[in-house]
């Protein structure tokens, strides 16, 4: 995940939405322009875009688009496995970084988590991903241990 400035630098129509069946191409487009160095929750393939576009569980897979062009991807998952606290993941496509889209995606996913009754959201971040860590800290995440070689961060959203 790459950093964004504190305020979005958007000049077009911004839309956040949970992925739906007609979003397969948008997901595939954003996946093709993501840096998987630190963020690898699943394969970033056309097949995975097709699967997520038709996904029907409780977990959330979302797109942030500007003027119809996907600029960021985010997820909240863990509900399908029975967890009360979802795990967040966010990535901004390489060609749209440092414009505030990561922050917008995080804030939008927090709103979804609240609406679905979650009081907290968690995430894991690689220790060396200082850009993402700074962004997470700036929206209120705090450190809460380590898991699978990554730092765990949590934020209250309720």
C-alpha cells in the first residue's frame, strides 16, 4: 500500500462501491496496476477479479473510482470465518498514488464496518512498509502486536 497526502487531490467524480457482478473489468484493471511488494491478500489476476465481482459472502471487496476509472482497491474480510473484527487491506494503483485515494478507501471501508456492526478494524502491515504505516497511523491505527512476521494495527470505528 502506498501513501496518500492528508487530503484527497481529486478533480473528478469519486465513487466508492462494494464490487458487484459488472465490476470484473474494473477489478482486473486496478489489479494490473498494483504493486504487490507488501500487499498480497490473493492473486491479482483476471480470474480473481471475476471471482470477487461475483462474490456473495459477508466479506467486502471494494473499488474507488474517479470518473469511472478504478484508482484503488480495498477489502474487509474475516466476517465469513466468524470474526467480529474484520481485517482491512487497501492498495492504490501505481498511476494514482499520493492523491488521497488510500485515505478515502480506508474511511469508506471504516464506514462499511460501522454499518455492519463492527466496533474495531484490524490490519497487518510489513515493518518495512513505512509509507503505509504512516498513513494508517494518521487515520488512528495503533500497534497491537505481531502476527506472521507483520505488525498488527487496530482502530476503533464504533
